[in-house]
C-alpha cells in the first residue's frame, strides 16, 4: 500500500470555524492532490501540488486553501467551514515518473461533517 | 471541459459471469488510462493501468483500450460477490498534472 496517511479520519465541526486536513506521504512523490467525493458528483479536484510551495487550483477550489512546505505534507484548509463542505475528502499522490503517466494512489479519506 | 463518462449502473451480474464496464472520454490527447475499484466507505484502489491500444490482462481483469473510438473498458471474468463495488475510470492527458475521473459504475454480483 502507498504510504499515505490522512488526519483526522473523522471530524465534526460547526459552520464558520476553520478546519485543516493533513495528508502525509512517505513515498517522496512529487505530486499531491486533494479531492472531495459526494454522491452524484464523483471525485472532484480541489487543489493540487506539483512540488514544494507549488500549488494550483482544481475545479472546486472556492473556500479552500492549501499549503505544501515540505515534500511529505500537503495541508487543506477550509477557511470558514460551511455546510456545503460536508463531504469525504481524499488525498492522492503520484510519482512523476519519466513520462508523467503514473497513476494516483489514494489515502483512506477524511469524513468531514459541518453542522 | 474534458470529460470521462460512465454508466452509473447499477450493473447486476450473477456470480461466475463476465462483468463488462465501459468508459468514454472526450480528450483525444489522452495517454494514460486507469481503472479503480472503490468499496463502500473506502478509498479508490488502483486495479489496472493501460497505455496502448488493445487488451491488457491481469488475473481475472482485462482492460481494453481503443483510442480511435475514445473508449476504454474493463472486463471481470468469473465475477465474485467480493467484486461488488463502484468502478472508476480515470484518464490522464499527455503532460499536465491532472487525471480526470468518471463518476463510476456500481457493480453488484449476485451469489
């Protein structure tokens, strides 16, 4: 199994509070991704990173920010949580490879409920 | 918007039958194709990668790719109840950083 740890695994919080989710990898992979998964929507990309301090937005980035200060950690922050951000959040990593065609591998997910 | 489309299902097959899962994609420049299996409440797990036209076999799984038709499929032979899951098709273009995921097909294998 890919060495990916997401924390916390479950969290319940209130609307308006900031929330930070952590993704930690031991594979030294260059690329890291944050997705949310909701019924009827599949996996939707929030933000991704292609190196330390190099990040970019995905398709559903509003209300989220990320940081990657070292290769192994990619943090996702909900600046002011809203009920619409209740979801399951997955982190994924991908090796750069010589041709950039490597698959992503997923962490176990964080189930976030915002009341 | 580059898209990956799958029939949401559920696809129901009897135990021992062949399950056929299909996926179409819109980006002709796509180079890498993946199938993931996701059990309820779990994370997606990679089961197959395919990069060239034709078939690729791994145990009971066969991935088929036809780039001219922009079509990729997954066959599961001798289906087992433990194969009941949602199967995600994923497509990556040449270069770039993103992989586009389909919404998944739910497979139910009846014992």
